């Protein structure tokens, strides 16, 4: 029960565990399934720490998201290759300079005045 409560608090966490939990919420069919899966993952971490003395180092949510994006891209490439396609990245458009805001001193007059 306490591991489930701990799993639900990871929704807004900026840690590796928070990134993993948000990914599970997107992938699994229900939030309850994501909570149960995350609670199991936490239980495995606690077990490893207590039995083997392994230290757990938080790598951050950005690291998890970066790794996940790499895996998704590799999966997409292999699926495209299996169907005879090749993925080509779209180049980013060059960034334009910000528009300068100038104060124009203009008078509004009516036509014929």
C-alpha cells in the first residue's frame, strides 16, 4: 500500500522515477495499472538496495526522456526499414532575428482635412 502511495506522488517529480511513471501512464491502459507497475518497480529497487547494497543514483527525468526518445526513434527506423522506407530528418528552419519594434511618429488625419 505504501509503495502505491509513493508511486502516485511521482507524477510531478522531476526525477528519473517521475519520468518513468509518466511514461507508464501514457503507455498502459489505466492509471491503476501504471501505479501498480511503478509500485512494483519501487519494490524491486528497495529489494536491491536492502539485499545487495546497490546504490541508486537519480539520473533525472531528462535522461529518461532522452533515452526513451532514442529507443522510439530506433523502433521507428526499424519498422520503416522493414516496409522498405527510409526516414529522413526534417531540417529545422533557420531562426529569424526578432522583429525590431520602432515607434513611428505618425499623425492620423482624415482625407480631405
